[in-house]
């Protein structure tokens, strides 16, 4: 429980770091910075953020509360709701931190081309489907990972490493 709480508090702290004038401090032109911000606003939608947050909540919340007394489960649920609220509220600050990353890998002209693509019907469809594809991919990854556990366990046992069941 303490490890989960510490991990969640660390995540919340990392997400609340101030990013005021982040792009300006990186030497990015205001025009390019604005275009990157517009691109991020198009691509990193609220629906995608919700998909990420819900995936995080399922992964950590379920594991943290499994086998715990009702009182602890209530606390974990409150922690998870707080985490969800903070991540959702602070996500615009994280978006700002993407600006220098996009600046590093794309020219201003390429950013404009991406903006043009995402404003076309196929680009809009891609944006609309990204949360669905992300969710399906997370579900697929979870099933795939679970299917590998017996093989990993057997390989570890051959090496003399015995895992405790939780």
C-alpha cells in the first residue's frame, strides 16, 4: 500500500511541475511553437487522455486494492480519483513539454504538413479512432503479457528462481 501511494504521489508531483514559457526557454520561434501547440491540441485530445488515465487506473487501482479490506479499498479508490483529477487538470502542462520534442524532430514546414493532414477527413478519423485503438491495444497487451507469465515462470524456475504467488 505504501509503495502504491508513494508511486502515485510521485506521479502527481511530476505532473504538477510548472512549464510556463517552456517553449520560449528552448529557443523555439513563437510561430512554430504556436503551430506545434495547435497540432498537440488536435492530436492529444481529451478522449485520448481519458483512455490513458483509465488504463492507469485499471492497472494500478485494481492491483493495489486486490485482496485488501474494504476500508483500504475505499482509501485506494479515493487516491485513484484524486490521481485522475490531478492528471486531467495538469495534462495541459504536460502538452507544453512536448513542444521542444516536436521542435527537435520536425521542421516548421513538417509541422504545417501534419496540421494539414489532421484537418483533412482521414486525419480527423485517425484522431477520433486513436483512443479506441489505444484502448484495444492496451487490452491486447494485457492479454498477451498474461499469456507469457507461464513461460516466464517456467524459465525462472529452471534458473532456480521461485516466485511467490500474490
